[in-house]
């Protein structure tokens, strides 16, 4: 196993470039989101940025998985808000996460942060502005990944 010091020395430009690229891209994404209204969605955007910029060669970072996974997260969270669970809202929240996992695996669109999106929608309810901001943010991240995929390398 290669130690981090020698790997960093050999590929330091990628570490710096990809981290700076993540900062710039997340700034653009966060400008579109109301951070106070949707803190969990902001967290799932941050987790998506990690996958896109630190593990860009993993299947979970590809464009279809990033966008499709978050769409499944929105759908799963929205379905969970319709469940007649009464005081057992924790069941609906858990269902949103489980459903998102199930649908992502079935559709072959695995993107782990999208389960956070499902949880956010389930806990806070569906909001057109929140979903629009999320999806624009996700499309920005996926687009940057797509257009710069040849310059990005896995940093682990």
C-alpha cells in the first residue's frame, strides 16, 4: 500500500486542483440553495461534491448516478411524506431512506448522498424551490465532473 506522503508528492497538483474546484463548484451550488431552509440537502450536496472530486472514477460519481440518484431521493422522500404514519414519523423517514436505496440499486443509479436527499424531503416536506435548487446544484456538480473527467483522478 502506497503511503499518503509519496502519493501526495506525486499527484499534489490533482489534490490541490480538485479541492479548489470543489470549493468553487460548491460555492455556485450553495448560492442556489437556502441553507437555513434545507440543511440536510446542503449536506447531501457536500457529500456529492466529495464523491465527484475525491473519487471521480467511482461509478457513484458518474453523471447518470449523480443526477438519477438525487431524482430518486426526491421521489422517495416525497412518497414517504404521503404515508399515513401519524405520530410515527420516524417510520416515514426511515422508509424514505430504504426506498431510495432500493430504487437506486434496482435502477443501477447508486449515489449514496441521494439517500440524504430522501431523508431531507421526508423530514422537511417537498418544496419546489428546494428541489429546484438541489437539482441545479447537482447538475452543476455532474456537469463539472463530466467536462473535466479526463483531468480528475481518484485521490485515495
